[in-house]
C-alpha cells in the first residue's frame, strides 16, 4: 500500500510530555468499526466495564533499561570527541549492540569512556571497546565490549545510563529521574527493552484488581522493544519497509490458558502492539497459540488476517509509522482515520505518554 495513505497532521501541542496522573486517569477512546464507526469517550479505569467476563488481557512484562549513554572517545590525539550511544541488544554478559553518534568518529579498536558529569559512580570509569562496526538506520551500529560484565556492568549502566525516551519527547525536554519510573509499566520484570510497551503504562493495581474481580484474567508475555519502534516508514510503498527483529517469548502455560479462553468463547485482549505482534507470531493458521521463544519481525498492514487477537488496547501513534499501519489493519483505514481525527479535535494526548484507545477488531 502507499505509505502516504497513513499520513495525518498532528498539532505539536497534542504530544504528551508527561503521563497522566494517576495513570488510570488517562482518556480512553473506544473504537468499534463499522460503516459508521462508533466512537466513545471513556477513561482508562473504565476498562473492566468495557470487557466481558471470560475475556483475557495480555500484557508485555518487558523492562526498560537505561540504554542511553554519553561519553568520549579516548586516544588518537589530544581531541576526544563526544560520543552518544544507545544500547539496543545484549549479546552476552559484557557486550551490547548499540547505535552510536557520530559513527564516523569511531573505528574498530577505539575505546569510549562513558560517564555522567556530576554523578557519583561506584566505579571511576566505564570503558567500552568498539569490537565491530556496521551501519544502522539511525546512525552507526556497533558492537561495544565493556570492561565489566554481568551484575557489575548492570550497576554501572544503572548509574550512568539515561532512560531512552522517544525522540519526540527527548527533543523537547531533558530526561530526568522521574522518567525512570514514569517510563516503566507496573508489569516490568524482564529487562531488555529500549522503549516501554506504552499501552501498559495506563495500568494500576486498582485496574488490574477490578479486571480480576470482573472475571477477566491478566496474562504476561515478553517482547523486548527495539529501535525500529520509532522509525518512520521511508519507502513510498509499505512493501519496501523491513522491520527490525525483536526477541519475545510466550510460555506454554500462557498459550494453553489463552487457548482455553478462546475455546470457552472469551476474547483475547492484547495490551499494546508488542503483545499483539508476539501473539500473532505464536499463533497457527487456525488461531491456536503455541509456546514461542525467538525473534519476530512481523509487519502488519491492512489485508493481514488476524488469528489470535480480538481486541487491542494501544496508544495514539505517529503518522506513517508501522504502529499506525497496524491499527489500520486491525480496525480498517477508514475507521482509524475517523478515530484519529476525533482524537485530535477532542484534544486527546498522543504518543508514549499520551492517552489510549480500545480497538475492537473489524469483522472484515
């Protein structure tokens, strides 16, 4: 499909720079597809009343790690250029794949020293050697081999690293300590994401307790969000875009429970695009879910036949993004363009710290 079909104009003042407080006070646009789409304005704490007893909610329990580092290249003359790195994938106890800027200032064998000015660190320095260098979409992609490993490295990264906020927030204000908690869902336990599964940010203990009281189970899956989540589709046609692979897992226990839900007439509610893409990757042609562990690069655009997910809770996404294409596949392009126009006119808050929508899958 033509990429420009998924474009729309968004006023800058609709981009949320902080989350709603409390989290379940976020607005919730309920979208039911049809010849004339039904749009209903609610709030997140209404979610249990919008679902049915016997439904199952699936959340992503990935945990964001402090992936943004600032440092300088050592040696090679008196000048030590500043280097910014974003860790994107852990390879082993001491090595990460990372995106670095400016990549042209680095060569294989160079050492970069990371640290934050004015921070008290339990180690005097954190050095990493450029082990391998390639090219990525958002700057040079390299392999960093750190001088420390495992728990010691984890502690050093926690002290020196910053929360990797999306560029549309980080470009408008400084990242601060509050983001360390704000940009983490209540379900986070499996560290490995460079971005939060933001639909999960709207949940509170009260919402989850009310879901269970209403006979709606909450299940966990894990998908570590990679750098591709923020990349716009730059090709003129969607077929020319390639997704970054991301690692995820669905346990056998969760797959069995969700199959039981569907067998009893319940619906599967995916919290976020990450949970949805992972469940669809784990589903067979008949919709039966199996245990899954590995990478997925599933790119969902209109015309995709959904097999596992009936309802989706998600935030409002960027124009021309793979995420907006996914929701258009789920509800229909016409429906989602109407829904987003309503959200903009009604001053819903967009993107990672913004409001949410509850999408019911189009029958077609």
